[in-house]
């Protein structure tokens, strides 16, 4: 049946069509929808889980692959850093059941800390990487990836990027059937136990395999040389789509080399491509991976080959590419008429800037505000973490002084405290992030006598990525009820003496609890528990009694709620956004904010 | 190939509207691509959805100057994205602004009138829909997305009709919201009919 599918959904259905039996991942934009789709569309015979983090996910999948199951691991690019420990070993050990690691890169970056390139990671790990150019290709390619994985007994990576993950195309999906049972784990300690001797032997095989795979990929149907024009273009991923758009109607001028397996690089096909063109432009987002392969290859050619790309500053080295950027670069490199002109818009009135903000009614706003009030006048640092609450950095809250990677808020605060003992250091961490990589940091703090105040922002979901369950929610990916892991009990078990749970929307009590935490020493924790407003029914919106509003702007100045703005001399609440959280009501000095009935 | 850019502020329902447009095209046997803003940028930030319909759609994103139509869920966002509209293209916008937190904090004046005036002065085929009317008819301004879609269908630019969209809405939208969405769709279509007559 023909369906409109996001790239992530297409990859998931492709994996189901390939008979995936075990799937594990951790939510992360832009990869999240893959596992959700697997769980939603499976017809049985599948174990799919939100693992506690990417390392756990990769290891769960590795074990299942040892037992002969086809497995899928999903994550965003920075998740691969977390999973790199098992990846850098399972490549040496190898697998039995096909294992595909789906990694979503984020050029821009749009929703990530870094612009790292998973194709580089794959080459570093000596793991073959497939790079899809469209959602419909992701559907086919993931099925082929399983075949290669089993043919060579190696995990393989399927790399995608935001504009493929989150763009939709029409895909013809066959009827999906449940897979059979895996063969099972066959004990063989010389195969499955990684010892130095085994690694030495297998390293030789990995290196030898590179050449074999390169040849194999030179006849892989998705690596293509298209056209036979005088100007060369090499590209991969979504950049292939931008190239098609930029050369629309002028295809005769170009020979396009579409690279879907950047590692191992299809060298013999690349030689054929280079022999047909005089000069080549390379379009790829993130790192110059294809470009470097071509440069290295051109060193072995008899004639000099000119390659224009990021290394020659012909193509931007950071951020997303676009058809317009490709068109401009082509016109500069080859003098072709490929410029894409925007509509001219002169004398535009200034439009407001709109950085992303915490939603109206978001309990994190109340938590940050309570800590800000409690720590007022102190020499305090606020170490943030990864999640919606990173947005607490924006004015007027301004409550995120550092943000590095998952869990670093807990540990970075310890480091600042050791270096500067006269400061009060707060660590903010969300519930899902706490389970993913916060707990070890708290153990570190207790063990090493750090002095921090841990603020757990528990909104009972993984909000930023679209509300996935986690170990604290009592629900699994498949929707089954499971054991609920209590954050407070975990903290107490670790040895955190002061660990109190409080509702951040009760401002007075919240401030008082944080103040009591500040008065103690060592590791103290306050768990702010209030559900994400996107997953619960809202209270009635609040309204402002204009007669009583003195126009002091305190609510706007201190809270930055998107439902509030000034309407002439008075504050106003957008009732279509207000969730009735009541924070503004507790901040207003005149008591002019109330429920509608009270008017 | 026909391309429509939908732009607005996170939470206004641009994603649903773009999916409805694409699904309507598929129902008619066509091919479609869409690309939407999902993730951090969604939280009250600027969002865009690209919808491209036709036999050979090369890329998911509409290049600047190549949109046949723009649906502006917020007039200022229409101004921000106007460079995407091709010469002779159609723009349909909501008349209601969404205040930005950054502007409110800075105490900056932001009026919809200046935005709408600019759009009208610079786009020949420019249609403005009343958020107040959508609120009155459907009970919430949230249904503006379908009003804009209805207006787009009636304009004929994307080669989709109002009944095409109606079919897609019935298929995609939760049962209890279908009726409201259809009323919004009809309101948008009626506004275009009226302006064409005038």
C-alpha cells in the first residue's frame, strides 16, 4: 500500500520487512520515530525497547545478534558517542544475525550539540556505512544493509540526516509478516570473548575486508554514475537531492557520482567517474568525507585532478547545504547558470526574533524560578543538561550556565565546586537524562565528597524528543506496565541524605525546600515533580483583571511565559496557550490574575 | 511540480496541514514530499513545512523563489519567509500575530497591521483570513491551519480541491475533531470565493 512516510518511518518499516527481531535505542532528535514506528507497526515476533541509554541499546542488540536474531539499534549522532564503547569492540568480534545501527546526523545543527559526522565514525570503527538520499531509499537500503551485515558478519551503520529523517515521501509498503525465531546462541568462547589474541587476528581480517567491501560496493546498485556531462559532481545523502534540484533542466552539463557507501569507499567506481570528468565539485554536509576519499584517490592517478569542495572553501564547511548553496557553488566553480534567485523583498518591516522557549505552563519554568529565588544573592552556578530544560538558559530565567552532554550537569558542577569551593553549585537534570547518564555522576559526587545541589526536573516523560516513556514512568515502549524506578529511592540508595520531592508549581514550598537544601552540605537533591503539560489535561486558563493590573510587567519580566504579553498598559494572557499552571498568579504583586469565574 | 511553504510559530498546527495536503495528493495518485520542523525549534520558535506535489520532486525543501504558494499561520512569519514565494505566487495569511517572548521582554512594539500591509503591498494574490472568524466558527483559533488549507485548495494553485482535502481530513484527523476541521476548511474556501467575486 502506498503511504506517506517520514524517513524514520520508512527505515522502520524496511527493518520490519527485513524481519528484525530485536530493536533497542534511546530517543534523540532526529532519530526517535524509528523505534516508535517499529513498536506501532510490528505484527509480532519483535522485542523493541527504549533502553536506558545508547550503550545499553547497542549491547542488548549485540547479544541478540550473537544469538542469530536480526537486530536494529537507533540513536542520534551524539548517542553514538555513548555507544562507542560497544561499537568499537563488536566490530572486532562480529555478529551472527544481521545488525544495523541506525544513526541520525543533524547538519545545522538543528537539535544537537555537535555537527559530528557518523560516516567518519564508521571509518574509524571499520564498520561499513550506508548513507541514504531520500526516505524511499531508506526503506530499501535498510533491507540491503541486513544482507551485507550477514554476508560479512559485521554490524553496519545506516546513516541518515534530519532532512531525510523528518521529511516525508510516498513509499509502497508490502504486507508485513512476523519474523520466525532466531537460531539461538551457540557457545564458542574463541569467537565471542574478546581477548588480545582474538583482536589481533580479527584486526587483520578487518583491514583485509576493507578492500573486498570497496570492490563489492563498486557494484552496489545505489552507488551510481549518472549522466556524462563535462562537469563532475560527487555527492551523498540529502545533498544528492539538492544537486538534482540545482541542475534541474541542465543535467546534460554534469556527471553526477552518487555515493551511498562512503566507507568502504567504492574506489573502482570512483576511478571510473574521475576518468570521465575534468574537474569535480563535491557536495556533502558535515565533514568532507567523500571529498577526502577523492583527493586521496586522485593522488594515485596519472593526471592531476581538481577537486572543489570544503577543503578549497568552495562549499560552506558548517551548517546545512541547500539547492541554492549548491547552485551558487556550481556557478562559481564551473561558471554554469545555476543560481537560484530568491524573490526580492525590499524594505521589509522588522519581524520579531523567536528563539525556542519553554512552553506556557511548563513546570520547568517554575523549578528554575524557585531555585533562582532561593539562591538569590549567592555566588551560585547553574549547570544544565540535555533536554527541554536547556531552554532555561533564555532570558528572563537565565538559569543555565553550562551545558555539555548527557549527564554532564551533574559532574561539571562537582568540578566547578572543587576548583572554586566558595561557590554554591547546582546540577539540573531531567528524569530521562537522570536514568540515561545521571546516576553514575551522583555516585561519583557521593564517593568523592562533592558539594552540589542536584535538582531533578521530573516531568514524567522524555519531553524534548516527543514524550517517550523511561524507567521512571512504569510503561515500556510497547505500552506494557512495568516496574517503576523511583528517583528518590535511587538517590537515597546511593547515599544522598537530603532527597526531597516537591511540586514546583507550589512556589512557596519549592523555594523553601531549595533553601533548606542550600543550608546543608555534601550532596543534596530536590526532585521537582510535575508532569509535562503536553501529556496532561490542562486547568482552565487564567485571566488578568485589567482594573487591578498596575502594568508593572513583573510577570513578563521574571517568567518569560509565551502566553503572556502586554496589551497596552496591562498584561494579557493568551487563553489559547495558558494551561492554568498558576505560576504567574503566585508572582503577581497585586493579585490581579485569577480564574475566569472569579471575575 | 507544485510547491507550498507553510510557516508559523511552533504549536500552530503546520505539520498536520502539510500532511493533509500531501495525503490529498497521494489519494489522487500523485507523488508528494514534505519536510517539517520537529524537535527543539518547535518550542515557540519559527517553524516551516515544505509540501511539494508532482511526478518528479527532486528535493524535500523548496528553494527560495520557487514556492507557488505560502500559507502564513502568522503574518510576521509570512513576511519573514516571503523570499520563498515565486513571482506571481499566492500568499494566504492569518491576520493574528503571535507575540514573541523576546519582543515582550524588550518591550518592543509588534503590530500585525504593518505586516499585513507589507504583504498586501508586495503580493498581488494575497488573501488574509480572520482568526477571529475561525475562533467564532470553530471555537478555537487552532483550526486556522485547516482554514488556510481550504483557502489554498479554493485558490487552485496546488491543483487540489476542497473535496480532496475533505477526504484526507476524514482519513487522518481524530473523529471528534473532523467536523471542526471541515468547518474551518469551508470558511477558508468561502473567503477565497468571496475575494475572487469582488
